[in-house]
């Protein structure tokens, strides 16, 4: 049995958006923190705050973003799972005609599909968001 911590991370965000929560708490890991910072840089979440000093009790507070009462995140889906890895080359299809983005993990770090295309690198597609 494997545990999909990234899938749980995305589900917590998705459920927070569906319940119109102002923020959600997520267990901390470096990988999830980098994804959350990427979502912040792209404008899908308002802020990411790390809370807790001890490694076992660290968590992230992700402040969700709303415009006129409507969430900026319409859909967030896990693409690559522990049982089914999905890889994309430098020619990844745009999400919703370029309105959304794909999050990839490459040998140059975690980045969006647009940045990966400009650097001409490919990698594992973690999730799509729009």
C-alpha cells in the first residue's frame, strides 16, 4: 500500500475551495512547499505560510484566493499517481487553451509547463490547475 501525499495535498486544497474556506492547513514537506510556492507565484493562492518549529509538527497554511466571491481555482487534478506515472516532453499540451497550467517535476526543479517549454525540458506531470 502506498500513500499519495501529493494527492492528499491537492484534495485538501480542492475541498477548501469547494467549502469556500479562507485558508487550509496542510502537513509540510519540501516537495509540497515548492508546489504551493509555484501556485502562489502563478496567482492561484494568496499566500503560503509555514508554521511550527519541530519537524514532526510543521504545517503549511495556504491562504486561498477569491475574486468577487468566486475562487480563482476552478479545478485542480492529479495527473501522475504512484501507480501510473505520466511524463511529458517539451511539447506538453496547454491546459484549457492556455488558461491553466501543468505542474511538472524536471531535472531542473518543479516548474510550470510554460517554463519547461521555454527551457526545452520535460518531466513528470504532477497536476493540472485552472
